[in-house]
């Protein structure tokens, strides 16, 4: 008897999460370069071919957490209200993330989140792979902003603002401050950054 589609999907998701959790735990404990795919497969109790069915590269075992946010900026612009300008929608979305202390904003002081970002930012292959994720986000955002070089430039600026703000927030927390302590500065700087974008683009 065949399993229901929903049950199979849930099993696949559990397997994917178990592999990723095992990988990240090993990477945080030993370092990215010191852990092999065989180590991860053994810890997750799966075969290497099974692991590669879920994650194409070793880097993807880490960066799948960022992949969950792939295309987010484009979705925010696409789903905004008819009277809301793109930059306004993006600004509000980022501010909401700061209010919720979302890890993607860098404003989260859970030890594992801080260590996870340190792993990504200080491992060259992971940092390089993350750059590709950001370029994909930039392309997706440019596509919904409209045709022409103006849309591409605005998309590049927005993605750069997100990256700089998140990295700045993370660095302050990595230096020993709490997320609640950093939050007021993070809000002010986000407001300043998006105001600068509006001034430069004429958006409102």
C-alpha cells in the first residue's frame, strides 16, 4: 500500500531537517573545513547519496537557512498594497523583522544564531555561496521593480542595504551586546538607510 502524498512529504522534510541539523551542529563544533560529508551522513544516519539528494553541495547544508528567504524582497514588492511604494514596503518589512528579532536581520543574540552567522561570514566558501544567493535575490527584485537599468540599480542598492544592516547588527552582538540593547540603533540606521535610498531614487 502506498503512503499518502502528505505523509511522504513530511518524511522527506524531517529527513532534510535532520541532515541539516546534524551538519550545522558538526560545523559549529569543529569548523566547516574539518567536517566531511561522510561525517555528516554518519551522524544523520543516512547514506551519502541520500544526503546529496537533499543538498547538492556541502555549502547548501548551511545556507539552506538563507534559502528559506530567497526571493523575499521580490515577494514583498509584488504583494504590497496598490498605494504603497516599493521602498516603503521593503522598509516596513525590514523594520518588522527588527521588531521580531529575526535572525535574517542580524538582530538576534541566541548563541547558536550568533555562532551560525560567524561560521558563514568567516568561511570563504560559505561567504562566496551566500553572495550568489544575494545576487539571485537582486535579480528577482529587479524583475518585479520593472525593466531597465534603474530597476536593476535600485534592486542592487536594496539588497546591499539589507546585507550591511544585518552584518552591522550581528557584529555588535558578536562583540558582546544584547539584541535588545542594539535594537534602537538598528531601527535608526534602517530608517536612515531607506531614507537615503528614497532620496536617491525619488521613491516615497
